[in-house]
């Protein structure tokens, strides 16, 4: 996996967000908000080819969590990126 470099996280009103412009006929702007751990994974893995194991390692290195919790969180994070088109096609 690789994060699409065209997307940038912005801090707006204390929230870390990415604005996604709609690609349909209507103006459907979507917002993806990142909590602290999601932003950490984004910042740590941006510009690199990475796997879920790499995202798990970021969480384990920075938080006092067990591997199962880290893996669940990393998988949810990657799925959110995938669903919102924030990853480059493989």
C-alpha cells in the first residue's frame, strides 16, 4: 500500500482532516477526520510502501497497546483510507 501524495492533512478548528472533493455531478465534499493515532500512522507511513504490519509497528512503538488491538486499529485505518480513495492503486 502507499498513501496517495496528492492528499494533505490540514488542521481546521483543532481537527486533523482531509477534504475530498466529490467526483459526481453534485458538489459532494467529504471530510475524513484523523484522531491522534491515525495521524501518527499517516505521518509515519506517508511516502513509503507499507503493509498492515508496518502500521501495527507504528502503534506498538508509540502506544502501550497489545498487538491484537494495534492490528485491529491499523486494519480499520487502512480500510478507511481505501474506502475514501486515499491509497494509490496497487
